[in-house]
């Protein structure tokens, strides 16, 4: 989903995994309803969750140093 190349996916917390799973399920439900439906809003929300996890990992890595 992420448009970035060569970015590793951060380790997600249980809450982040649940949120991504919920959003992917909504995407699947929309795609069943229609092949031409717009899902950009849900894709952006998934990207935001992953970006937040990436920022959290960076903060934790700085704390460990």
C-alpha cells in the first residue's frame, strides 16, 4: 500500500495491527460492492498508521542509545 520504495515495514503493535486489519476489511467490502470504487481515503489511513509506527520505532531507538 505504501508508495515508498525500500522502506522496511515497522513492527506493529496489537492496536496498530487491529486498525490496519479493520481498514483492509473495509477495502475488501468496498471492492465487493463495486470494482470502480475509490479507496484512496482508506489507503491514506493505512499509510498513516504505518507512518506512526515508524515514528514510534524511531523514538524508541533514540531512547535506547
